[in-house]
C-alpha cells in the first residue's frame, strides 16, 4: 500500500488536501491523473447502469435536502456508530472495528493491543451526519445536514420520475454524487474518508420479484468490477449475517476487495423492501404508490439498492493495476489499467527535443489525436525515462517520433504490456489507435 500511495503522490493521482498548510487529516484531492481515472470510473458506471439499459434513468440531486428527509429516512435517530475509547492509548474506535476475542465483552485495541472490556468502556452512540446551517441566522430552524448518502434524493423524487418518464416496473434510478459522514475512524487513504462520492442505484420492483432482482444485481455489479480489470480472485461476495442486517433490510451482500489492508467493502447490495417509500409517505403525507395497469391496482414497489463508492472503486482499480516486473535486471513498475480506465491512452514523445522538426511533427500528431483520444505530449526527459514515467501511470501506448519519421512518415508505437514496438504510418495512426482502444 505504501508503494502505491507514494506512486500516487509522485505521479499526481492523489494529494493530501491543503498540503501547504500541513494537510487536513484523512482528506484527499485527486491530482491530474487521479481526476482522469475517477472520471473514467464514473463514466463506465453510468454507461453500464444507464446508457446500456432501457430500464434505468439518471438523476442529479442537491446535497442539501429538507431536514425532514433525514427524520423520515431514520438517519436523525439511527445513523449512529458505537464509539469506544481505548483507556491505554486513547485511540478512538468504532466498536465493530476492534479486534474480536472469544468473549464478546472483551475486544482488543488495534493500535496498542491492550484489552478493552465493553462492560467498563461502554460504547457511546455517535451520529455520523454533518450538520450545517442555512441562511444568515444560525438557529434551530436553520439546521440541516450534508447528505450522508445520495439514495434519499432518489426516493423523494420517485413520483417526479414516474410522472416524467412513464417507466413501468421494474425500473431503476441511478445517481453519482458527494456524501458526507463524520466517520469515527477514517483511514487507509481514500478508503474511508468524511467526504466521499457514491454511485447508487434504487431499483423498483414488484414485491414478489424482489429476490430475483436482488440476485441479478449482485451478479451484475460483481461482473462490472471484473470487466474493467479487477482480478476475480481479489473480489468476493459476502452475504450479511442476520444480526448484521440494518433494521429495514431484508437481505444485504457486500462486494469486497482484497486490499493490502484486508478484505473490505466496495459496494453493498441491499433488498430494502418498501421501507423507504413507506417512511416518506408517512412523513410527507404524499402517497408513494405505483399504478399497476395490468392488475388494475396501486402497489408500493420494493427496492433493490446497489450502493457503491467511487473512491473505493478507484482505489481498488489502482491497487489491482499495480505490477512490478523484472526487465533486464531492472524493476519496471507498471499500472496495468484496462483500456477503458487508463487515464491517458497514448503519449506522444519526440526522440530528440532539440530538433525543432521532430518536435514540430510530434506536436502536430498530438494536436490531431487529442480531438478524439486522451493523449499527452512529453519531451522533458530522455526516451527511456519517458517510457518509465508512462508505464508508471498506465499509459497504453507510447508514440515515438524519431529522425527516421521525417523520411518515412512513420512513428514507433510501443505497447505498455508487451513492450513490443511497431512502425505505423502517421496518416493512419489515429485509426490504428482507435481500433486498438475499442472494447472487446
Ligand atoms: P462501512 O461499513 O465501510 O462504513 P457502509 O456499509 O456504512 O460502509 P454504505 O452506507 O453501504 O457503507 O455506503 C455505500 C458505499 O459508499 C460503500 O460501499 C462505500 O463504497 C461507500 N462509502 C461509505 N462510507 C464511505 C467512507 N467513509 N469513505 C469512502 N466511501 C464510503
């Protein structure tokens, strides 16, 4: 993990937030390459859950919502984590993050390994929602929250979506957006932060079809990670135990990734039954029902919720892409991103930067390609170093312009993974690259 994080810093994937002021703990910024990677993750998710499906639509809701939303959803009363302080080292932990022992009352502090007796250090409940105040006067009436999940925006728009899209069951609504939680123990870089991005789907089904759709979404979402490069052996599905289930959930399974710090959740898929629509119906007084024209009656749909984290998915793709290879006694570090995820598809490199003619040809090529393909131009080092740099950030192809290019109008294209080189006509280069970049 340290190696990957140092690469992320060195090459501009992830920076600490407000670094020149000493940094803000557990808060991160995505650098130029991280921003590209994260955007690709979001676009691929949007493509697979909306663009490629007739039964899905997208949504983009405000972060701020009516405070009643959070009463109806159960977050004001119940979005709490039990918090325990270690008496020895003063570390603060979520009770379920302490190391278990055979005695359920005794846990071990992960920081200092001392015993924590839960009968003595009784866990306190801590609400994770971040409060803020709207308007110039800060009083009880102005308090609202930064949303702790994007899902509620979808539930409260259920009737708007029905009215405007005329969708028939089963159908789903998806959105990507920021969420905020005052986590007790953030950490492991972008894995657990207090500000993060979610990609969530609420899939509305006839009550009797919920189990079928629950299974189908688990499979669909599991395969999405595999399709874009995660190795199958590093991914698993973990169904929740009965005592782990949230009170509203009929069933829930996590998709977990084998991070260097252990198996951890990337995404949860829950069968929420009709809990959410029922709650909002009660609190808003609006009937949250769907008219089933076949059966000629109103029903309250059940909901399957695949809820993933953009930052966690991005981190997992980064970790899985990291490879070290021995090449002629040297270690080559390469991020083997899938074609779709690679932040940069091709780098255009002149072999000699002090030959204006070479530089001119290389820049012309880059300018032509950048209209259709995400490419960069780089002439700031010798070619060996430029290759290493591009390998380290997962660039798929390096296009080198050399002296010969001025005579035969061809360039050398080097493949990131095989390192094989091919001479390609400049006039056919764009087509060549576009063809290579096509998804299989
Ligand atoms: P955890 O048990 O790890 O706290 P959770 O089960 O509370 O997560 P959900 O409420 O199901 O998480 O949120 C859905 C998804 O949002 C998670 O699978 C994760 O990818 C992402 N997510 C949740 N909390 C965070 C966080 N603090 N930082 C980054 N991503 C998060």
